[in-house]
């Protein structure tokens, strides 16, 4: 019955989020108006909202599961290596068994890519 959990991420400057998700991660803009940007790639979606007050309260860590972590990693490394997280800039097997790497934007929104 449940299909997806879609996060809403707040930015003081929504262009930072658009840069991360569109330029760096290859998401497409599915809808955009004065209140929301809906982005998607494959089966993943995220809603970006510009609201400095709410952005100051939380900088989330999001996880995206993939079935080809190597391809995603190589794509991001070629497109935007500057966003690779300094603590997880390469694919690594984690103690819980998943392979992971992460990206980090200038506001510290973190996106972890994970393959089980």
C-alpha cells in the first residue's frame, strides 16, 4: 500500500538545493512555483521549499537506496566531485552490510547513497 516517503527540505536559498539535486545529482524539475520545487529522478523524489526560518532549524540527512551504487558514484564524481562528503567520499562497506557514499551541500544537507 505504501509507495514512497518523499522528504521536504527547507533552504534559506532554494538555489543551493536546486544546485545539489539538479546539477550534482541529476534530478529533473517536475514542478516549480513560488512555494515548492518538486524534483525527481528514477523513482526518487524530493520537495524543496524556500524558508530561511525552517531551514535554520534542521539540516537533514537523506538516504537513497540504489541497485547500482558504482554507476551513481562514478556519475556524481565526474559531474560534481566537490559535493562528495569529506567523511564518506568513496564507496565503503558499512558495519551493517550496506555499501555507501555520501554528498554534502554548502548548508550541510547530506544525501547518503546506499546499496544493500
